[in-house]
């Protein structure tokens, strides 16, 4: 009996492993894209960051200035993704005999983790831009 149940759920276990691998690859590629976008945004704002540093802005202020735009984008993406994920998961779980209800905190936790990953990715570039010498960026003006 155990072997027959094991064979029934073997396809789901295989599918779960594939989803885990491909979602890890997708998150890595997304972080690379977010890192590149943050590098481009800071390169466009080098003079602004230099002027803000000369006028007394702290590293935290500059990191907040740069990170805030990206975190809004991630928050908007999470708001769009949560209903789609809830619908897809409910349809997938409807095929099972024993079904669980999806609590709201799972989706909130996923959104929070996405915000943390985005903040970690963007903060590296933002801190690097914030600790540079403002003379370097303002010299060409």
C-alpha cells in the first residue's frame, strides 16, 4: 500500500524539485537584472549623489534615496503576483483529495522575502555609490 501511494505522489515530488531548481535560477537572474538596473541608476545620478554628499547627506540618506524607487517596484510586483499565485495554488490544490487552505501570511512572507532580496541586491550598489568621494564625481563639472 505504501508503495502504491509513493508512486501516486512521485510525479508531484519530481515536479516540486524542478520548480525549486528553476525558481532558484529565476531568482538569481532577477537579482542580476536588479543589480544591473541599480548600477545604471546610480551611474546616472553620480553628480546628484556627489552634490548631496557635499551638502551633508549621510550614507543612510543616499542609500534610502536610491533604494526607495526599487522597493516600490518590488512592492507593486508583489501586489500583482499575490492574486495570480493564490488562484494558481487553489486550482492546483483542488485536484487533491485532502486539501489545505492557504493562509494569508504565506503570501505576506513571500512578499517580505522578495523585498529583503531586492533591498540586499540594491543596497550593495547604493552603499558603494554613497561612500565614493564626491570630488571624483564633481570634478568634471
